[in-house]
């Protein structure tokens, strides 16, 4: 298929080892938009340099230091010889469940792993792009954009619509 949207959505770098969709990560979005102000904010929050913060996705060469340092899932999957956690006989393991419970943008990582196994990674990427896209203008938003970062539509996407309560509670803490 030659649809450029579909091609972008199928960027395999955006499949995070844990089951997150990197296309909806605030750091990824800021990097791709060359949003220097936001990148600096993330750099300060994560206590790393501007350069170390830039990210093109979990499987990309340029990856945010924070995710490279803290992620245990890539090595774990290698040691279990699985491409997807859903193929592991410990799935969903305690480490994944704990990771999921800490922040609302991780709420769907277990079902995402099941979905990748069921429909294939490429289809899942297309679905995720849709899931995080603004219903008005199609801009991909992060879980923490309650309103669309481009047109201001609320909710910014289906993910935010479904998890509005958890996201608002987390942002108010
Ligand atoms: S910072 Fe982490 S979650 Fe965000 S795009 Fe990079 S690897 Fe993915
Ligand atoms: S599900 Fe299996 S491969 Fe994935 S992180 Fe847990 S133990 Fe490792
Ligand atoms: Zn919009």
C-alpha cells in the first residue's frame, strides 16, 4: 500500500519492548517536531542532556537515555528468546504489571502485547496511530494531551477518552 500515513504508522521503531506505542510518547513527539522548549523540559525532568533526551522510538538508533537505561524488557525478551512478551510463558510477568501500574500512559501495555500477537505488529501500529489521533484533525497526541495539541479538540484522541479519569488523577498528583 502506498498511503503515506500507513507507511508512517508502520514505522517499526515505534514498537516499544514493553508494549507502549512510541508514536504517542511526548518525547518522541517533541523530537520529531523539533520542539526545543519541550525537549529541554523533558531533559530537566529526566536529569539528562538535551542530546541524550532526543528519541526516534524504542527500536531506533537515536533513543532517549532514560529509556535505554531503565528498560529491562529488551534484555529479558532476548534471554527468553521471544519477540513478543505475549509469547513468553511468564506473560504477563510481575515486572510488566508493576511497570504498567506506575503511569496511566502504560495502562494498555498488556492488551497491546496480546493484540500484537493476534493481529501482527504492523496492523497494531496502524491501530495505535488511529487510537492516539485527534478525531478532528488527525494529529497524533500523547496520553497527556487532554486536548489536541494542534486544534484543541477535547478529548485529543480515543486513548484519552477511554482513560480520562486515570490521566486526570495522575496529572493532579
Ligand atoms: S522515550 Fe522511550 S517511550 Fe518515548 S519514544 Fe523513546 S523509547 Fe519510546
Ligand atoms: S513477559 Fe517474559 S519476556 Fe516479557 S518481560 Fe516478562 S519475563 Fe521478560
Ligand atoms: Zn486536533
